[in-house]
C-alpha cells in the first residue's frame, strides 16, 4: 500500500499532451490520437497554426494572406505561448514540420518530454532525395517564399500515403489537406531559422521516429537528425517503423504508433520529473 501511495503521489494524473501538426495539415490529422489519448486520461490540446483556425473548406478557398508570413520562429513562438500558459509542462508531440517545432520547443526548455514523429530536418541536416523531390513544387515559381502554396492530390498521394488505395487517398486529401506557407520550405533550405542546440543537456527527453517508406522525410534524413544529438547528455532515442509512410499518424495501424510513442513518453517523463525535482 505504501509503495502504491508513493506512486500516486509522484504522478497523480496523466496530464496534458500538446499535439503539433505539420505543413498542409490541420488539427484534424490528430483526431485518432486525441480519442486514444483521452481514453487513457490525458487532456489533449491540438492548436491550429496561426491564421489556420478555420474549417478546411474555408482554408482551401481563401487562405489568410497573413499565413504567407508564418515561418518556424512564428510557429515556435505560437506554441510556446500556449505551453507556457499551461499549469504544468506537457508532453509535446509533433509530426513532420510539427516534429521540428517540437525539437525547437524542447530546446527552449519547454515540455516534460517530446516526440518528433518523422520530423522535418533542423539546421545541419539535409533532406534526402525523396524529400527534396516531394518539396520541390513548393519552392518553384516566382517569389514562392512570399506565397501560400497549395498541394495537389497527386503530390499528397505520392509523398504522404502511397501505400493506400486511391479511395483512401482521396478521402484523406479531401478531409485534411490545406495550403501552407512556401516560406517554411525556403527556411528548411537555408537552415538559419531552424537551428537547434543539439548539445543542450538540460532539455527534456526526446524520441524521434522514422518510417521506412516515408517519401516526405527520408528515414536516412531522420537518422542523421538523431545522430546530431549524440553529443548531448539529454535522453534522445530513435524508433523506426519498417512498413510505414509519412501518413503513419492516420493510416491503418496508427494505433501502434500512438501507443508506442506515448508509452515511451510516459516512462521518460517520470524519470525527467524526478531529475528536475531532485537535481
């Protein structure tokens, strides 16, 4: 009984999870994760990007002109304000460009633990050939760094969910995909705006995931991202999903991904909280 009471006092509630979506997406991409995590007792927050907090149909028909000026600094500041207003440090989970933002937030000292699911590469990590091909249409054209860019169905199907049937691809595209700032892709190219201190020893634990069939962010790029953290004393681990695409957060079998990353986060959050409480 005493041991059980001690465990309850140490971690009496699951707490809050902040979910950060990536480019071309809205918080709808997290709907399955949210239901599953709430069933485990968590409070889930999945805020939209700045100027994207509207229905998908509206975002497609008339994206806000201000969205074109949103870069990684603006995204990180946006989510930092939300996290700093919470009563306690949350678990931070991001996908794709949201996974890069999650790394930036942890580097700022935010969160109790972080998960970067198939993240876009921080500074010093360069995109592989498939990712370069996937992002190329976004940067082609006149002043694309100042524009909000659309994504075609063909490109979404190739980059995100090429293992699904056409009907499933169309359903996902119609429900999920919205325009995104071209500025983000230019910032990935030049790197200055996506700098992370890989040797930060005081940040919260970080899990990075890769998917073997990912075309939007090559698994080799994500392994490179992971290796950059080898000089840090902070916990950093890599998990690879062998038969998954970039759409692993919503494609059939997403439950395995959701459970595996949360189980990891729960384990390492407890350890990190003890270290912070008893340095």
